[in-house]
């Protein structure tokens, strides 16, 4: 097999792979545009060749680029990710953005099902006067979140191993937010997401089981007039609002994502 960069550049089976390969060369091998596009007939070192071949082997298996690089960009930071956690989606940034733009006074926040910690950490970094907690049932996910907490030096972000909100006392938080699993167990899209943890994607009861659990628990764990915010599927707004109403939430509203799809529902606890 050739040890020149041009050989690898000429063996793409899709535009997406080509774009990912260029990004990989810059991020992993620290190649410049000149290295890639002008001096691409250069001879690769043994180490460079090994990393490039590793990239193609992983792409053949369908592994997402974020996992190959162990890095993803979310909101304003770079986060460590691997197959133990879900890769954050850009739509979830609206949840973070809303909190950062609408809350100023010191409050106590829970990011339920924190995964990589991207939501809670992105809030904690902007709002250093907040106390932000990240809970997760998965100890593997908490290990990843801990790496991000350390890497990003997030002093006001605290991790807890819990089944959603089960370990917290009543009236503990001013704000609870979550991006829970909300895809139905039978959803055909799951076949394209085989490398991400299914536990972070799919939920029983047509995708509503975890949303119901979080909402029910939040009605006890939130302080009166506290706020619950939950991300959900584009076609789940009506049912999610009904779940909120059944659990003593009022002033219920939904925020649209960048494609104008209903994406985040929030409400105020009046119990």
C-alpha cells in the first residue's frame, strides 16, 4: 500500500468521508491546508500512515468521526466523547442557550441524565454563580463527564450517580433540565445509530417512559415555582405538554429548534 497522502485522498467512496478525512488530518495529525492540498504527494511517516489507515478502518465500521477523534464541539467548548455516551446534537444547544440568556440570579440546577456533561458544563461555565449538578445512572457516562469537568476546569459542576432524580430531597432545585432518551424502541432510525449507547437514545412507552419519570420526580424535587425543561422529538410536543399538565406544571411553552421543529418544552411547578 502506498505511503503517500495522495493515494488515500483518491480513495473515497463519498463526499462526506472526504470532508471527514480532511478534518481528521487537521485535528489528529495537525496537517495544514498546504500539507493536504498542495504537498499531498509527500511521503508519510510510519506513524502518520498508521493513523490514516486506522481512520479508514473505523469508517468502514461506520464509527462516527467524533468517536474516532474522541472529541466533539458543543456550544462554546470541545468535549471528550467515546462510545459510552451520546454524541451531543446541535439542537440541544438551544436548551443551554435559553438558560444562559434567561437566568441570572444564583440558582441550583440539575442536568438529569448528564451523559458527557455537555449541557450542565456549558451552563456552569457561563454562569459561575450557579451550582450545577449532573446526575446519571451510568457510571461509564459519569467517567466521561468527569473527564470533561476536569478538562474544562468546571468548579461549580458536581456529578452524582442516580436513577434520574431518585436520590434528591424534596424542594432541592430551582431548575431541572434534561435531554432524556425519547426515541421509541421500535424506531427505524435506531439501526443507523448502532455505535451510540441505546440506553441514551430509546425509551419504552413509545419514547415517553423516561420523560414521564423525570416529570413526576421533578414535581417533588423542584422548589415551588421551579422550572422543568425537557428536550423531546419534533412530533412529541402535544404528549409532553399533557405529561407536564398532569404533574402540576403550568405556563407550559415549547421552544423550536433551528429547523423550526418543536424541541424543548418547559413549565413552572405550581404544586
